[in-house]
């Protein structure tokens, strides 16, 4: 997000409004939620991924046995 000119002028005058604080908090909260959601979607890399572990621990029947 690019800082609006009004904001930079107010910050230069050392004036902060409630609207500015509200929008900044909203932006920080939105970034935190996006980061959290991205962390959920990251797939682990390596031999000991949950999928690999479950396939090792589960014993499957041979294909010819039903």
C-alpha cells in the first residue's frame, strides 16, 4: 500500500488521526492472517512428511487379496 499524500503531510506535522491508526491496524491484521494462511499451505519437504509417515506405518494388503 502506498502511503497517501495526506498521511505523509500529517506525519510531517506530527499529527496522527484515529482513522490512520485504524487503517494501519487493519492492514497489520490482514497481513498476519495472510501469513498464517500461507503457513498452512506450505507442504513439508523431505522423507518424513506426514503423508510419507502414514504410508510407512499403514500396512496395505497385497492387490491380489480382497
